[in-house]
């Protein structure tokens, strides 16, 4: 496991997949701006582009054999930054029906910060572990993006399926808790196994 100080020592860090990840990070403030201005079509287009980059950056890195430590570090950060920014914007900025409740934003924020801090803690401990999302983690990210897209589609067509909205919101909370517990168990296993510490 490389130390975070060695990220830029690898001259191959500037890859197509890393550029896509950085682009996703760069699009996030513009998405927030469009939500603030209530330009929903523009926000939706940028969200869709961000989702596509998230879908292909990892696949391109593996296909082109360009996986880097920086990419594995930036990809989850880009995902969390994008999702939290969108949820927070919809919760704190006046928007159409189905406002995101603020407690949901705090819940997601706490979960993601805890996981990221745990990863950095293991890095500082020089633990031998892989920075990569689990299938459950990636599925959770996709489900959250789909939920956001569904909200925008409801707005575009004037739908107000309130029961479905709350069912999906509760489902996201339950799924997020499952993912949180999974990452917590993985982190504890690395930490408690002395063979993983250098």
C-alpha cells in the first residue's frame, strides 16, 4: 500500500480515467449553481454527464491498465462530493416538490465522512489494504444517482408520487446503513489483523 505522500511520484497519474474523475469533481459546483438558479434542465444534464463519467472511469482504467493510487483515492471522493452537494442543494435551496429532508443530508454526510476518515486513518497506519469500493458501495452510489434523476424526472413531468418518494428514501437509508456496516467491518478487520500493519 502506497503512502498518500507518494501519490504524485508516479508520473503515470495523469490518465484518461483520472481526467474523467477530475472532470466529475469540476462539474459539481456548476450543478449546485444550476440548482440554486432553478435551471433544472441544465443541472440534470450535468448530473447525467457526471454519472456517465463515474460509470466509465474505473472501467477505462482497468481496460487500459492505467489504474493509479490517485485514481482509487479520488474516485470515491468525487462520488461523495457530487452526491452530498446535490442532496444538500435540494435540501437547503428552495426547489420543487419532494425536497430532500435535512436529516437525510446529515445522515449521508456523517456516513461518508466517517468512511473517508477511516480510510485515511488506515493509510496513516500504513495498513496493507486496497482502496476500492465494494459492489454494495458502488450499487449504493448508483441507486442514489438514480433517485436524484427520478426526482428531476418527476419535476419535469409534474408527477407527485409521494408514497413512492418516501419508500425510496427509506430504502436508501437502509441500503446506506448496510454499506456503512460492511465498510466498518472491513476497516476493523484490516486494523485488527497485525499482518496488515507495517
